[in-house]
């Protein structure tokens, strides 16, 4: 009776998460990337290995390690385990529940060519104004001063000290008012997607260059001369009509 019960427990689409308190500076050391920005939305997808993950989309205001200057984009997709695709539901405790439009700070880990939230909710922070100060509040332990309640200014100084670089300010794409764009270009969800996008872009440019630099064929030259000849004949006949009128 014990074995079937254990098997049933493992079959349930629920994953428990155990958090070990870790100082913010330790998470900064471990993170491959760090962003400060706004939460925009989410979408659950099924990955290549069959597992379900939720893609959360953020508008970046500042970042470290995300190479936004290369891709020229101000949005990024960060993955978290679990979600719902069709009738399949996988619940993972500890995944942060963001509110659309709220300002957050995230630790990012690059795993298997995708960006993942480091330590789930433990590596995620709300950025709030408290009096004259701006603080980072941890999603799991918001009241623990050891892992939360750090001043934003101090957070950025720690990144500079530990990573050797300041957070980079991410400019928003400059769209003119007369352009209506349903969805702005978004930072690749993975480095693999970035490579594919770069290859596709290079292929497109090479194709255009080849087409623009292709030699003119004899047929094209003949058509061009025919157009010129017809234009001259039309002008000549108009001249004769004008002479007759006179």
C-alpha cells in the first residue's frame, strides 16, 4: 500500500520548493544577469523536453549582463517553472506572482540557452518608495532585513562592486507617433533565439545585397532602350502636331 501512495504523490502536478535564506550580495555574485524594470505579462509554454514553463515579460529600465545594447531591445522574457498549457497544469511553490505594471528587480540565470529567474521568488524583489527612500522588498521574505529591505542605491553600488560594472540604462525604442505597432521588438527569450535572429538578419541582408548588386541582363538593356525610343517618338509626333497647327 505504501508504494502506490508514494507513486501517486510523485504523479501529482505539484512541486514543492524549499528556500534557504541567502543575502542579496550572494545572489548578485551568483546571477548571470540583473534587471530593474516593469512586469508586463506572462504566457505558459511547453518546452522541447516536454516540461511546462511560464514566460514572464519585463520592460527593462536598467540591466547587467543582458546585452541589451547588442539587441537594441528594452523587453526581456524570463522563464519560471510550471504553468498551464491546455489541460496540463504544473504548480510550483515559490514562483513569484507579479502585478502588471509593478516595478521589480530580478536576478537572472542563463540555463540551457534560456533566461530563468534565479531562486524563483527568492531572487525577485519589489521596488517600492518608502518615504524618501526606494527599497527592494523580497517576494518570499519581505520583512527579513538580512535578505530584503535594501536601498536601491545600495543595491546598485553592490552590483558595481561585485560585478565590476554599473547597471546599464536601457533606452526605449524610438518609434514615431505615426507608426502603430501592435507589439514592439522583444529581447530574445534565449540565446539560441538570438543566434537564429542574427543569422536570419544576416541572410536577409546578404540576399538584398546580392539582388541589388546583380548585373543587368541584356533583356533588361533592350527593354530600357525600347522605353527610351518610344518616349522620343512620342515627343517627335507631338512636335509635328504643333507645327501643323501653326
